[in-house]
C-alpha cells in the first residue's frame, strides 16, 4: 500500500535583491565650513588686536606714550623710563590739515605736541600730548 503523499504548496520565489555596497566608515565628526571660517576670523581678529593693542590710536586720556620714531608712538606705563608723553586729550574727526591750520588742542594749556593718525585726505584722530621729560 502506498500512502498518498501530501502535496506541498509551491514555494514562492523571493525576488533577487541587489547587493548593497558597504558604507565607508566615518572618520570623525565633520565640522561645517561656516564654523571653521568663524573660528578662523575670531582667531585672526584676536591676533590683530593683540598686535595693535599698544598703538597710539588706542591711547586714552591719562595714558603715556613712547616715541619710537618720527611718527611712531606706542602706549607704555607712565612710570616707565620710556614714557615721553602723557595724553591730555583726544579730538576725533579732524583732517591732518585742520590740525596744521589751527591748534585743536587749545583747550589743554599744557599741550606741548600733537599727534594725528588717519588716512591722508580723510578725517582722523588727534592726540593732545604733554612732554613728560
């Protein structure tokens, strides 16, 4: 006697899948270019400030200056042996010719020198100075 065989349902064929290429491993965190640019600008600005922090143009009333050259002054401590001038006053928005034509420092009677800084033909800043030596 033969036993009847059970019929098995036909197996469904699975569609062929495309092999997926492996993704390359990420190598660290990617920082957007904008962030890098901002960091570079901040660093450069800080370096610029650091290098120009003792420029005469940054002098305030009461600061002292050392004359390094004919038109080159730098801020120094007032008790320094290098202190050549003390700043009596600052006058903004004056052209170089305005400083030469009239004394913009008349309001400071002890003024013995003036220093103008700016671009030729444009307005700049005048420092009214008193010699310390």
